[in-house]
């Protein structure tokens, strides 16, 4: 039984997504510490192993609120873990670390170091809040032997895409109808008294100067004829 750190069952007030009914309690409960804390596990048998780390963010509702690292025998295996940023709030998240023991040596991702029969799992305090652990177990085997959590369903993204498609449908339908009808001429009805075109000639105004001109010319011709 793990006793290091402070126990909390705050997560029991919510259902944890991606987790089955049996494993709910593993993600709803946790142990945290104000500083770095570690658990030591005796492990003397040689072979290949996988460390499975289980987490769920049940308190914070945003990224960069709780960020920490995980070390295995002093070797960093999980860096800058921000659970909310990975999967959101109230969602199960697992990290997997493969390692092997052979000839008194521990091999973690190609980094080989002396091994004294004790595996130390450390949760290292970072810049944001406190490190924590919901649960972990060590499986003898490879990554292919580890049961995996289902993929996170992108519900929010799908809903946003569906809303965008619905908003675009009326506009697209109107555009198709306009294209089918072809170009149309729009007539605008004018209000008020129509304005007179200044370039339209008034026949009555042209007659008066002509009559006056003839009246002047004819007497002049008549007078010239007499002399």
C-alpha cells in the first residue's frame, strides 16, 4: 500500500471518462505532495517490464495549473506532464514506460545504470502546483501486452465543425439558386417629381428667335430693293 504523500478522494464526485466502472476508483483517488515524493518497489527478477502510470485531473479546469515530471531511478521518463492539457478534466490518462533488468543493470530507453533490486518511482515537483499520482503498476512483458485506454473522442471539435456546416448551408443554397436563375436586371423605382433633362430641346423656345429674325431681315431686304 502506498503511504507517501497526502490521500485525496476529491475525484469521487465525478465520473471519469475513458475508464470502465471497475477502474473508476483508481482515477478518482490520488496521493499528492507539496514537494517531490517517491515510491520504492522491490524487483529482483530479470526481464522486460512496463511501468503504467495512471492519472486524471479532477480539480483544475485549465492548462498550466498542475505540471510535473516523473523519474524512474533518477532517469526522467515523463516530462512536463500537464494532465488537463493532454486530455482535459475528468478524463483518464495513462503513461507507459518500458524498461528491462539484466545482469544487475537497469535499462531505461537505452540508458543503462546499476540496479540494486529496488525500483524508485519519483513524482517531481515543477513550477505549477504539486505533483501527484492516481495509481501505477508494473507489468512483466512489453508494450504490446499492456491494455490501452480508448482514444479520446474529439467531441468539441466535431460539434464546432457541425455548427459551421449548418451555418454555411443556407448561404450555399442561396448561391446555387442565384446561379440557376442567371443574371437579373434590377429596376429601381424613383420617387418624387421626375427631373427635366436640360439637353432635351423645347420646340416652342426655338420658334420665337426664328420669327424675330425673319421680321428683321424682311424689312431690310425690302428697303434695299427700293433704293
